[in-house]
């Protein structure tokens, strides 16, 4: 430990063997088995869509899933599930709002007087609220806690990685070469935090011709596969541009989508929990 140490490990770049453990315990009324972060290097690539679909997929397999919406300035999970109720509270803490699909959600939109009110807060305040969503919300029994993270590699992402026991990450991208560069930044960050990348999902990967079924590369040839190989990971799932899927999100009915999207990512998350449970036996 440096003589000049101020014990603020969150902003320290030193590789200190006596680094403090910043992990926070969840609320006493929460029993969460696996925490999965869903990340992207930039906004607008479908991170919330992937988070929502994974929660629905795992719920259909019989697992108890929940979503912590950590994208405080751009919360969209309640919209995707059609949630408009406000979160209730008691002297013990806050309660998430359960969607019609049986997926509990906590988002800043469930606390604001109006859903369209902007959140104009500085980084430390936003990071503090995300931490409270973990420590003060009574989640109950949860097999998979999916954390819809803010885009980029800023304060809030760092807070999540340091304070929540994240078991693995799903990285969401799109085909453009610019996004591939951003993916590189995201992968480098999570590796610095020593968190495994479980899946790389490419959204808006192609559009399928309604007449012949051919895959149309609307954004040109994808460069994501090359980026994935550079880091020794693979593109596990490709999500097509599907107007019906977008319409369901807009209508708050994402849970009613009946297609088979993200099958490989879902299988990897299921295997993660099953392996942990076998080791505990």
C-alpha cells in the first residue's frame, strides 16, 4: 500500500495487494444466485432488447429472473415490458415492480413522478442510485439478476463492476466497423476488471428478405467477427432486424415475442448456474 493512499480504491490505478473489497451485500430480503451484466460500448445497439429477451427466455425455462435497470439517464426496460406502476416501499426498503411476464424490474422511471422527466444528475449521484437498487431493493429469490448497464465505460459501469458480484457479461454490438472499435474498448475494460465475457451478441445483424429468405447485410459486411477473434471470444448470437420485434418493444409487449432469439447466450447462462449448483452439492 502506498504511503499516499487515501483508501479510495475506486479511483486508484495502483495494483495494490491490500486493495479494499468494495463489494456490497444485497438487501437482507434478497437471495440472488447469479448477476449478469449486459453491456455495450455505445448507446443504440440494442442492449435493453437483449436484456429483456434473456430475462424472458430464462423465465420460460423456469428460472426466477429480475432486471436491475442501471441505465439511469436512459431507462427503457419498463417501456419494453409495459410497466407504468410506481415502485412501492416500506420501512424495510423498496420493492421492484413485477411485469406481466413475472419479471421484477427496478428502474428510475418507477420512482419519478412522470416517466418523461429527465434525470439531470452528476455521475456520483447516478452511481449511488444504482448501488441502492442493489442494497435497498427487496428482490426476494432470484436465479438471474440481469443488469442493463449504461453505455460506455464511465463512472456507473465502474461502480457496478466494483460493488456488485458480477458473474459474467453479455456484450451487445451491431455490425458497423465503428462499433467494433467500441467493442474493443468494452472488452478491454471488463478484462481489466477480471470479469468473464460469456457472450457477444450482434444486434441488427441482417434483414431477411420476405420473398426468398436471403439474409441482407444492410450495414455492409460485419466486422464484429474479426474483433471477436482478436480477443479469443466468439459471436454467440445474431439478431436480425425485425419490425415485429420493434413493434412489441414499443407496445410494451416484449414478453409476448415467440421467436427463438439468443438461444446460445441463454444456454450459456443456464450452464453457468447449473455448474455452480453442481459444485455446491
